[in-house]
């Protein structure tokens, strides 16, 4: 079996790759059909992302914040799984605890 046919990722290792006092986004997987990244927003950070051309799923590893999506606010905490349709405006704000997420993007 090809080495590229499968990979294993550890949440704790991914979370360490984005530690620090600044927002960080680190892509750890990309292929023609999807990409995956770990994204961290420290307390008080501004989420400056723009709408994406791909559908997106966020898995909240740790932290607490709010998500504004299509003009509505929602509380997010560790364990939440969030779906955002392509081109939908969304942003994380009022980050009360350092927010670490896994972001999965579908093909454009």
C-alpha cells in the first residue's frame, strides 16, 4: 500500500504546531478533493478570514468563543462541530479562551 494512501495525525501535535500569542493557521493535509488545517485564535484575537470558495467543517478542539455566521451569533466550545457552506460570511469573535480548531475544506 502506498504511503500516500493514508496518514495519521495526533491532535496534541497539531495543537502544538499553532501555539503562541498570535493567530496561526497551519495546513497539514492537501489533496485535490480536500484540505485540512489547524487554526488557533488566542484570547482577544481578531479573526480576519473572508468567505471561502469551499464548504468547510470546523471541529473545536479547545477554547470558547462566539461564531457569527450569516448574521447570526452562536456560542462555540470544545467538542462542537460547525459546518459553513461555501461563500458564507463567518467570523469567530469574543474569544474568551484560546480557540483551537481543525478546519476541513471540501473541493472548490
